[in-house]
């Protein structure tokens, strides 16, 4: 695609040393004096004034001008060169950039103002009529490609946020913005797993999307009025964090857990609140995840007790029915076997839907499982946090490198999913119902092993923080089963 190749060549040009920096307490924005457009957003860990500016890697998220059908004009627009005048008014960092030479008989001027404490940069941009603006995701938005199902956390995408709802923009096949209208005040841009670069204008826009190599999304935008030469934008270059998103615009909270059904989103927000409180208290992401798992276990304990009681009822009913049902299976086939089976149920006063009660425990945990995993998958506070042999809880634990790459499983041994599976199998063995007939107990054991195997395959390439949560769940359950076994042995002694 001509547009993608052209923009890539412009975007990856090595950064010039001449740049102007705006910063507040938590964010630092670097604006290129070559293009007159923002080149990098940096979130400071403490106070920006106390932290040196980090070396800027090429290929970061950025804005660029684009002149449709005019490759030379595109390069000129992005290399014209600017002088800068920085000021500070009412606590706000401001800068005015003035082009060193006129373009099409006009000297361009770009104005920027950074919010006192947030990642929103307010911009007033001038460019020749007919030119467009592009927003491209860079290395900080495009995560490392993970194998297997972990790949769902490796995607960056072009999005629109309208009425608090995030919508993914499909790739646009054309070289100009023709298709999608965007109302004034709505947001458009690129987002990754933990960060986003989004823009909104005070006028209607036309927007489209494309994709550069390395799965880098690109958004093209232009005023709906093609004759407009000035565009006022709010630019959000921050983390996918509820507090930061709400401070920028409450509508942006719609980017969080956007793929979930609304009740599951509410549950994710609740779990995130618990996790944040624990992390604020203990200061370690891994410990906060363990405490979140324990908190959820305690909150759900009454429901789990009821579900286990129902499971015990199902086991007793199966043991009661099994002799008669085994006789039916030996002597009858087809429709006659079906009628005889129903007769056995009637004889013992049992509904043939009785086994549905055994699904209660699973059904209770599924919504929490989905909500917790989605919340942990998008929680930027676990990024870079280490635990034991795991250098980064936002990535698979990668205990050891393999001499070869396995399809789906990748080129690393992930140890934590194996620990998780061991806890599951051990708890299942210890919790077997001795009242079940041997054949039924064997069948139940095989089903539990199969479920443990399914979870191992599903989660093997997932980020370690998410697997740690489920491993902790299994560990707390194992402790409870061990306690029950010890209590029964003590009572029998």
C-alpha cells in the first residue's frame, strides 16, 4: 500500500536532536522541531522534573502530516523545520512553533498546551488545505508477539470511541480519508494493551485506518470541511487507566474492557478496585494478585459451599441410580433403553435434569474468571513487575528457553502453568467422593484431569500475572481440601 510505505519511511527517519519538551508532574511530551508534531509521550514514575529525559527510540507513537497523491509534499510538510517559543501560563506548559519557511505562501504555526497534571495535550494545528493528519502507534503500543492464545494480548488496533463505546476501525483500502464520519468531541486513534494515543477535534472529521508493517496501526484523519486549514485537537497519550481516562474525558472509560458484556465490565471494575487497594497497601503487584485471589475466594465462599453441597447431592444420586442404570445398559438398547432409564428415575423420584446442579460451582466461577482475566490482561500496573523467576508479570513467565520452538506453545518453558495444573490435579484427587461407585469415581477423575489439561493449554502462553491469579485460586482451594482431610482424619482417630 503506497500510503503505508510512504508514512513508514517518514515515521522511521531517525529523530533529530532539535526537539522541544513539555512536562508536568507526571507526563513529558516531546515535540519535533522538524515536523512540528508530537513525537513521544513519556509517563514519569515519580516527578518528571526529577527524572532525566530517556533516549528516544525510533518507531514510537507519533503524529505526521500527509498530502494525498503528493509524496514530495508529504516529506516537505514533515521536515519544514520550526522555531519554538515556550511559556507557562496559569501552571500550564505552552509552546508556539513557527515554521522556518513558508509553504504555499503561508507560514505555518503550531500551538500546544499540556494539562497541569494529565496526559492531554491541547493542540492548534495549521496545515495546507487538503492535507491530512495521521496518528500511528509505535513500539510502546505494539506489544511483543506472544505464541498461542497469548497472542490476543499482542495486538494494537485503530479505534473510535463514541458515546462511551469503543469500536475497532477496519483497515481502509484507499489512500485518503473518505469513509467514516466522526462527530465533534468523539475520539479516534490507536491503542495497545496498556497505552493509547487518541485525538478528538472540536469539528466533525473524516477518519480511516491502515496498517504499517510489524502490525502497527495507523489512523488517518482530516476535517470534514476539506477547505479547513486549522484543526483544534485534544491529544491523549496516556495509559489505559480508569483514573487517567476519566480525567481526560469520562467517555474514554469506554476503552476499558470494551469487549465484555456490560455486567462483566462492572465486575471487572470491582475487581480492579480491590486489586488497586491491595497494591496501594502492599506495594507489590504479585502480592496484590495473591490477595485479590484470596479476597475473591472469601467473598464467594458461601456460594461455593452451596455449590459443593449440590455436587455432593448429585454424587449421592448417581450412586443410588447406578446399579439400576447399569442393568438397563446391559440388557437394552435404543429407545427401549431410554424408556427404561426414565422409569429408573421415576422409581427413585429423581428428575433426569438432576445433573445440572453439578454445574453450579463451575457456573458461579465463570463470570468472575472472565472478569478477573480481562482486568489483569489490561492492568498496566503489573507491567515490569517481577516475582520469583518471572521478570515481568505482563509476559509469560519463561522459566527457560527451549532449543526449538513448538507450534502454539512457543520457544520457552513456562513453569507457572504447570504448577497451576499440579495444584488442580492434587486437589481433585484429595477431594474425591468416597461414596461414589468405583466406575463413577474413575469417570469423575478423568473429567477433572481433562479440565485441568484444557486450562493448561489455554493459559500456557498467557501473561504470568493472569496465570498467577488462577494458580493462587487453585492453591487456596488445595489448602481448604487439605484442611478438610485433616479434620476428617482427626475426627476418625
